[in-house]
C-alpha cells in the first residue's frame, strides 16, 4: 500500500521526464533540455517549500517567480532562484562557488532590473561555498546603496551532517525537507574531504534513501545544484548513479515502450507522406522541392485530407491552401 502512495507522489515529474524521451528508428533520443526543465522545475518547488527554514529567513514564499530577466537592450540574464513572498515582494537566492569583485555588481544589476520592471522590493541572499568567506556585501553606487545578505557554508560542518544523515537513512527514518536540503548542500559545506569526494558521497547516500519520493527530491536538487558548482567528473558520476536508480530504470523502460509506439506512429505518417508525394507526382508530373519538404512535415490528418481531395486539385499550386 505504501508503495502505491509513493508512486502517486512521484508520477507528475516522472511523466514530465518520460515525455522528453523518444525512440526514432531503433535509437533512443533524449531531449536533455526538456528533462532539465522538468528537473529544475521540481527542484524549484521543493526549494520554495524548505529554503526559508533552512537559511533562517522569516518570511513565507508563495510561488516561484520568473528567473529570466530581459533588460532594455534585449539581453537575457538569469537569477538562480527567485520567489514571490507573502508581502508581495521578491526573495532572490544566488549560489556562489567563486568570489569575484564583479559578482555583487551583477546582483545589483539583476535586482535593479527586476525593480524597474516589476516595482517589487527585493531581498537577496547569496550562499557561498565553504572555501569562501568575508566577501564584499555592500556597494555604494552614489545615489544607489545596495547590500546583499551572505550565508557562508563554511559555518556548517558537512562531515557531521553527512554522518548524521547516513545513520538516519540506515535506520530507514523519514527525512524532513530540511534533511533533504542538508544532504543536497553537503558538497558546499565545510569538510575535511575534497568537494568532489563529498559530492560523490552525497550522490551515493541519496541513492540509498529507501523512500522513492524523498530520493527523487534529493536527486533533483543535487542535479540542479551540480549544474552550478559540480565539476565534470562529479556530473558524470551523478548521471551514472541516477541512471541506475529505480526511478532512472523506470524512466528508461517506459521511455523505450513509449518511444516504440511513437516511432511506429511517426513511421506510418512518413509512409503516408511519401505515398501522397508519389500520387501528386503522377497527377502533375513534377512537384516543387519546397512543396515536398512541407508535405513531409504535415500532420497525418492533413495528409489524409489532401489524399481524399487530390482529384479536386486543378494545379499543383492548389496545394498551397493545405500547406
């Protein structure tokens, strides 16, 4: 019974990821951009529900906000995490693994662009990995006085927290939202080990979580954060682990089944397009190449209509109304 309830909880993201996997002529093709969109969306939702408690922020988040910022020069920028708060303002999170002087000016640019566009106040919290401390948090730009809030991961003992979570998972205890965020953030915390080693240990421990929904939440957060701070080796290892999890296997198997069905349907549609082109060539002797290209891209229903009405066409140009 418990397993059925768990499956119900993970189905929404599972279906989103499945929809990104196709099979074409015997090959599995994965749209990684769409998969990442689904994963990041899930990570954003979980982050919204748990981040303010983890970072000790006294506010309530009501919904994720658009992280894309287009300025008047039509240049697009992206914040890491952006949320609407219950008082109608923004809470803006950034994750930093480097300390560059221009970072705070970049955050000022983001926030001023947001304020110009939306007229909402912005509170910006920047989370710095364990190897960063005492960064510049204030900018005096003349008329503009700008300040961020810095949260230093060096103040958190990643080794102790990892051991505590390992014991909890081994005892098969339920993980809270704060536990899952903690496990996801361990690679950024203070540790005697290297960041890469801590990253791999976090992945392996996440894979050991017995509860499927909790495992999925942790893996999606790790995936989102790895895109920000992970090295190539850790990212590769993460994808290996994710592919071998029960969730990964389910995605792969269902993707193959769905891909086969889509492949058959697409193959059938392609066959109809080719048959229609032959019929049109026989009727009009020659078809312009641009018509051929457009016919091959037509939906199956339109192909059927043209085939039915082919003898009502007086010239090849009459095809234009269908294209």
